[in-house]
């Protein structure tokens, strides 16, 4: 793709914030894309992300239905109240989070897809060693509308087929299992599947230093890693019946959401009204 004409300041801005200049239109073609053009586009996308259009409601309703289904399964609400609670998830700010908290209180061990992922979205740098479900966490962060709609179809895949962490490791060494959340995710399947406890702990040590993520990339071809990537890819396709128009709407909603995040990072909203 041909690099668009842009000012030096705009190119520096794009490099600093990892913005694709080809997405922006220059107000003056002779000058090229300027910082003002970028900010005007981000501002308009932020306004679009805030508007309650049909797709926003559909995505919210999809996420709400997923929470309501889990609340019923946890015994927090009755199945006869399903539609009532789904409507409240869409129309009442904070109600969906309140349901999440009731689910957590009713059944602390319940696997709650999406809980914690939304907290990590835009919440500061969290390395791969900190994410229990890294690929899904990235979708929740960068594709919030797709995440909501896919979640309505079924819970997100977990890193291991049995959950975010395996119930046991091949070596039987609990020190190995306890180390799994602290190491880069690409190495977790190799460590969990290693029968020799000493060898498993050696891998943990190798991938735990400053260059741990580089060392962990050597295990990215593990069958467990590939299988996890396949499950996430299949899940992230969303409902099979989505039309091309709907998928384009998803793309626009996600692009607007990410533009809104960048705009608010540049110009933090005034939260100081007291």
C-alpha cells in the first residue's frame, strides 16, 4: 500500500501511538495528513463509540444474555426472570457488573468467562505472564464488540482445554503447577506436559528472566499452544449466521472503540467534578 502524504509531525505522532496513517484523510491534499486531521478523526470516532446505535445495543444485549445465563446456572436468579434481567443488563449501567458479583459470591469456583478480561482491557501493560487467557484477553481489549457477540454464542475458550490452568501437571510436582501463571503463556503447555519435574522447573527458570518471552517463543509450536490458538480462532468468528453487513458493523464498532481509547489517553476526560 502506498504511504500517504503526511507532515513530519503527523508521522511522528503515528509512530509514537502506533497509528496507521492510511486510515486518515487529509483536509488539504497538498499538505497531507496532519496531526489535526488525525485528532479530528479520533474525536468523531469517539463520539460514534459513545452513541447508542443498533449495533451497540445488540452487543450489549449479547453480553448481557451471557451473564444472565451464567447467573441462572449459578442459582442466583430464576430462569423465569431471564428476559427481565437481560433487559436490565442493557438499560441499567452497572447492573451487569452487579450480576457478576452475585455469581462470584454464590459460587467462587465458577469459571466466569470474560471476568478479569474486561478489567485488563486498556488497564495498563500486562505482560503475557500476567494473562491467564492471553489471546481472549487481547480480543476483549482490541475487539470489544466482537468479544461481546462471540461470548453470547458460548464462553471463550480457556488456555488449557480443562480451564485457564490444568488441574494437575504431568510431573505431579505442585511447584510446577504453581509456577504456570507466572511464566509466558507460550511455555505453559510444555511445562505442564513435562513428566520430569526437574526438567519442568528448569524450563520455568529459563523463561522467567528478563528475556523470558524470547525464550518462551521456542515453545510456541507445542501442540497445546496450536490447539489453543485454533479454538480461539474458531470462537472469535462469532455467530455463523452473521451477515457481511453485520460483520462490517462489528469492524466499525471495534475501530471506533479503539479510537475512543486512544483519544481518551491523549485527552483524559475530566473526572474531577466533585
